[in-house]
């Protein structure tokens, strides 16, 4: 298993859309049609209660290029970009390669008993580092990878309040948002309250949940940044839109198929008879999930093909 790969086939609706695209036979350049924006807005609105203005969506070629662009646009050289470690190591590249300083706010590991535990935020350390005048940007992973933590609304609201108090913009990477246990949905940072929306930009994509990460350059349209609120965050669009958009003619329209996958499709793709046993987070048995209400973990289910899948992506 590699960092963004599942061990079963992509859902039938996606494969069928790809087959139709192949039959078209012309693979030239195109533009991003409004159907692409609508597909994202409808999916996150229906599944995650996040009201998205379709016009606020910006096509990018990947979360990492988008984050690198925002680091350059929203900070100046030698400023601090805060990250909560352990974290995806490439984030360090996006920060250091652009002449900024990576400021770590390590998560604390708390033991719950019987050798079980979970990661949590060290609030004293986080606030001290956000209060540093040189800290101007925070990259938030929501849900967090690799710890598998799903931050609840109260936690996200507290992060938002601290960042607003210290004038820190938040880039929330939410690419793993659909890989959750069936009983533990995630909370979009921008949906928490107006304050969080006004200080943030959010990275979204279907690539992890639908096992299509390898198609991001060939078909395009899988990564997007949702710029919300604050003028400084919205201005990141200038940089993001400056990147060349290279996609297959008509291919992005077909991407609607990604957001129309139903449990029956996913069940067929992994050989499960009962669609009720399938979520975008994997195959879960009712008795198997062991994430608690206060510390929902991503894709914790045994037996299942996704055990803590978010930890690998």
C-alpha cells in the first residue's frame, strides 16, 4: 500500500466515466466548466453541511502546489508557518523551499488506559506559537494525518479564535474528509462559524476517498482551494489562477461521476453484499468501530480494507 492507494478497485461510476472519456478519443486542452464547481458545492453541502459559493472554487493541480502558492502569497520570507506535527513531511518542503520557517506545534499523545491513547492539542504551546509576531500562517490538517484525529467543532472553533486573535490565516487541508468511520463525520473548518470562514482557505479533493490520486494530472479537476472571507486569503486566488490549467476536453464534466457514487456502487467495487456496511471511509461492521464521540478517529474499523487509512495518505 502506498501513501494514497487503496487495495481495491475504484468505484464503478468512476471507471465507467473514464471509459466514456476514452471512447471520445480527443484528449486536448479545455477549460473548467461550471458543472465542476457545482459538483463540489453539491457534495460538500449535502454530506458535510458546508454551503459553498461555486464561484469561490479555484481549480489547482494539487493540494501541495496550492499550499506552496498560498505560502508564497500569504506570507513573506522568514515568517513562520505553523504546522502540527507529526504531519505529512512534504509540508516542510512547501514552507522551507519558499524561504519561510516551519514552526512546529507538536500534538501531545495522551494515554486513555489499557495502553490505548489519542493525540490532542497542546493548547499552551499552540497559543504561544500563534502569538509570535512572526507567525502569519497555520496549515491545519482536518482530519489530521497521520494521527487519524477528527477535530470536533469545539476544537476547531478554539483554533479559529486563537488564529483570529493573533492575525494568523488558516489553510485547512481537508483532503481526507470522506475517509471517516460511518458514525463519525468530520466538521469543515469553514463551517464552524463566521470567524473561521473569514480567516481561512480550504483545500478539498475527491482523490483520497475515491482512489483516483494518480489521475490528478491526466484528468485534472481533482484538487481545489476554497478561498473564503478575509481579503488576504481571497487574494491567494491571484497566485493559484496563475498556474496553467491543463485538463482533458470534457473530462472535468465527467468528474461529476465521482460525486454521484452511491453505497451500492462502492459495495460492488469491494465485494460487499450489504451497501449499509459501506461508507467512504471503508467497510465497517457495527461492532467494530472503536472511535469515541469525543475523539473520533478516521476509518477505524476491523475487519476492513481501510484500517486507519487516513494515516497513510
